[in-house]
């Protein structure tokens, strides 16, 4: 089983970015060196790292370890239709990357992605990526733990499927004032309401003046 830890920056008003079209990287401006080093050490401590296609589009992330010692995790990007910008950093820097598409993705799009250096494309799911099925594939490949850095739709899907083992939240001390900025979780047309899940606080500390809270599953409310 792949143990999944989600790691997110959340503002006081519960947003993952400063605005509807803003990159979440804007929240990194509130980091200090200590938090940045800790954050990258978390990446180095995991076998894999995952973001959704929306994060690739809005943030163009590298998902590598740069501010702490340690290896880069394997990058995993689920994108049901395989429509990712071919100039994205993680498609062109040569670090190992696995793109996961559904069987509905067009062959031409898949071939374009596979032409990128050290990029592998895996099909999993009919019209959308089957996340539980993907975890089985990764487990068979020896991936034992993975960090997920969002975004809101991917987080929603992972919680919907009850695949999350640990939640880490960096509490950024700003209020965006934006009603349209993405919140911690956001459903799409495929999502369904899921049952209440209860989590327990297992750790709380500050780095560079930013509070970090860590949660693990608690006992469900009856």
C-alpha cells in the first residue's frame, strides 16, 4: 500500500492561492529559509511526489529537492486526457516523471508526451484516472510513500477515495479576500459527496514564523 501524505499551504481564509488565477507559488513568498528547507526535506523523504494537471498548468512546478539534501522523488502527474503543456518544466528537465492518463486520452497526445526526456505514460482508468488503481500500480513498482502537493480537485478525489494517510498544512498568515481563489478541496462533475472523516492533530510547530499542523486519521464520529 502506498502511504499518502498531502502537504498544502492554506491561508487564514482557507485558500490555496492568492486569487482565482494566481499561482500557489505566491504563498511561497511568505516562507523563510527554515520552512523552505523543511519543506524540501519532506520531498526528499518520500519515494514519489504527485500534483494534478491543474497545478502543472497554473504553477509550472519543478517538484525537485533544491533547498535540502536528499534525492528527488519520482514525479507523478494524473491527467485524465493527457493535455499538458509540452513546454512544462517537469516535461523537459530530464528527471523521471510518470504521467497517468485514462484510456480516453488521444494517442497523438500520449505520443507527444512520451517524446519528452525520461517521461513515461501509463494508462489507468476509463474516462478519468483511477486513483485506487494507480496506487496498486505504484505499489507494485516499489513506491511505498508519496507526498501530494495539490491542487484542490486532486485533494478532493484522494479524500473521496479515502487514500490519504496524513495531512500536513502550512498555515500562511494572510487573508486573500478572494471568494474565487481555490479552497482546500473542490469537487468536479465526477465527484460525489462523501462521509464525514475525523482527523486528530499529532504535531504542531512553527518554522520561520509559519505554523505547521500534522493530522492523522482519528475515530469516525458515530
